[in-house]
C-alpha cells in the first residue's frame, strides 16, 4: 500500500511538472537563469522566439545589446542591487529589442537565488507590458483631450451623479454663466439651478431616464436671474458612478426672439384674417395666401379657392399692362411699396367693380412676394358721380335763373337809355 502511494505521488508530481513545463514553454513571460559568470544557462522558449535564436550561453554583454541604450545603466544597477541582496526581488521597467528591431516594454525582476541549491542562479523574469502601456497612453491622451475640450468649451458643461443629482465637475464657462464658483457648484445639486416649480419635472426625467436632446429648460443664476438653456446629455461612468454629462447652451436671446416672432406672426395673422379689406399675397402672379375678405370681394366660395390661381383672371385684359407695370416696380427692387391706385376688378360672377389698391414687397419662406390690399370703392365712386351730376343740375338751374333775371334788368336799363336819347339828342352816340 505504501509503495502504491509512493508511485501515485511520483506520478502526480510528474504530471504537475509536465503541466508546469508546457505552460512555461508555451507562455510569453521571459525567464533567464544566469550563472556566477553572468552567462545564460537557461532561457525560456519565449526568449528564443522573441530574439529569433537561442539565448542559452550568451553572456551579459550580449544580453545588454538587446536593452535600449537609455535603459542599460538602469538595468545594470538593478542587477547589481539584486546580487547584493540574495532572495530579494528587484523590479525594473525597461525596453527590449527583438530581432526585427521592434521595441517592447517589459516589467522585469532580478532575484539572486545563488544560495538556493534548487536554483543556484540569478533569475531574470520579465513580462511584456507594451500593450498595457499603449492602452494606458491612449486612455491618458483621450482623458487629456476630454479634459481640454471640457475645460475650454465655450458652452457651459457639467457632470452630475444620476442618483443624487450632485455636481461632480463643472467647466469655466458654467462658472462664468451661472455666477457660482467651482467649489460652490460641487457643493450643490442640479436642483439648485432650477426654479422650484421645475424640480419635480427634473426628478421625473432623471428617474425615468427619458432624455429629450435640445430640450429647453429654465435655469437660475446665483443672482436669481433666469435664463433659458438648451440641454444635451451623455451618460458615462468616468468616476465609477452612474453619471451624466450635460452641455447647456444659453438660448435666452433666441427664445425671446422666437417668442417675439410668434407674437408678431399672431398679430399679423389677426390683422390678415380680420381685416375688412381684401388682402392677398402673390408670387409670379400666383396667389399664395388670401383672407376671407378677398373671397367676399371677388365672389369665390372661400379664400382657399383662390390659392394657386393667377390674380390676372380678376382684372380686365386691357388693364393687365398697367397692373404688371406696378408689380414690376416692386419685384424689380425699384420700390418697396406702391401708393394707392385705382384699378378695375372683375368678380367671379363677371360684375365689374372699382377698387383702390396698395402693394408692398414682402418675403415668404425666404423668397420675395407681393402683398396687395384692395378696397371696393364702387359705391363711393357711384355716390361721387351722383353728387357731381346733382351739382351740375343745380348749376344749370342757377345759370338759367341768373340769365332770366339779368336779361330782365338789362331790358329795363335799355328802355331808360332810349328815353335819355330822345330827351338829349346830342348824347345819342355815347348812349348807343
């Protein structure tokens, strides 16, 4: 039984050594054993693969040629330190050159095991850390770029904890725009820059994780003044916490301008729709918009029925040159508006009406157009014609009456003069 146990133990040991040897021979870690003369007595297969030949038997001077010139003194210093401290590992980072001239960076260790009868050598072990260092370098460069962009971004930016809403970092633009110092920011939460009535909506948005990029929020500065900010966000875990990065563009002026534009358009729409005069906009003679007063004036069923029609259809053909000349003064840039002028229009039912028209050059969707305002003056002109006719009748009556009365007086005066001629024959000639 004891013999069987010994055999089993030796078999297990052999199997363990075989596994270790295979892992060791197929691994990428470098292992070299130097004797007292600093000659390599054993080199792991990974060294031979990397250097393109067998390293066994090479002296320390040959090995030094594989070390980057800038690192030779440091490696030699580490080797001497290890020789002076048996059993104490001395680590060092340096660069090695392969047979193709490619440099890799290794994390190496010298350990003096000359006093260990099982080893009896200066052990050099190294592990390739080039990939790790390159990844760290790229990460560092990425973080530097991020830090540069974050700090120097002209728009306010900050990072906050999604759970607590506490500010984790802010840039200079945020400090400048909101009036808080960086230290004050980092002692606050996102709630502190929102008006109290907005806080529930903020918390609901964060809780539901619903983000609307470019959404406009009201923010509050340290001095209590309010601003409108368009917000864009990006989730990250740079601090190891669930965090969110915010970019907040101050759009207060834009929001105010848009509000003013909306109000102006509302006023325009109000005046356009409710004007008692006919108002329509046309481009290249085609009607783009018209109010209901235009439909009533021209006898169509609705303003919509006028859209897309050529307004020449409502003007007598012989008047087209005149109206085209007026329109050309606007479209050609000669005038920006036209003084009132009288035109003749035809209704959809063929009735001719007299109108007074004014026009102005406007922009619709960025392209020039003409807005015309026309007023029906048919009844006014008829009333004026009747007034003139009545005045003419009154004048004729007055003339006839004056003619009759003056004629009678002149006849009486002639009779008196004839009497004087008979009494005074000498005055006949001047009296005639």
